[in-house]
C-alpha cells in the first residue's frame, strides 16, 4: 500500500522546496561576498589585509549632537547648519588651551 504524502501529491511543493533551497544557497553566497570585511587572499595563500579607508569628515548639529552626517547640510530637527566635527587631537588641544586660560585667570 502506497501512502500519498504532500510531497507526492503536489509537484508545486517540490518546486517550491527546490526554489527555497536555491535562494538560501545563493543568498548565503551573496552575503559572504559582500561581508568579507576587506579580507583577500594573496597568491601564496596567506591573508592580505585591505588598506584602511581614510576617515570621512563628519558634520553634526550644534544643538542636536546626535544628528551626524557625512556631508554639510541642515539639521532635520531645527534647521541649523551642520558644523564639522573636530578630530580628537584638535579637540584635546583646544580643551588644554581652555584649561590653561582658566588656570591663569584663577591665579590673578
């Protein structure tokens, strides 16, 4: 006695299963290709690192520091012009200058 399963009764189920499996394999291949994180393999089989990208200038709103973009524009909340974010080295130097001026004022 032959049992009739869903797999045997409906050929569309088989087609759907094959299509689903194929899309999963293809999607995995695309994912791995796009998310290789700059790793490349040299001719001798060792992993070669891709050069680090240069940091882009970022801009933020003076009133809303959470608004950060990679191009000059206006703040979507208040409409103010976005200003360039200073690099850590320059902000540290500016902070040190302010501290020195404050200390000089306190000594007077």
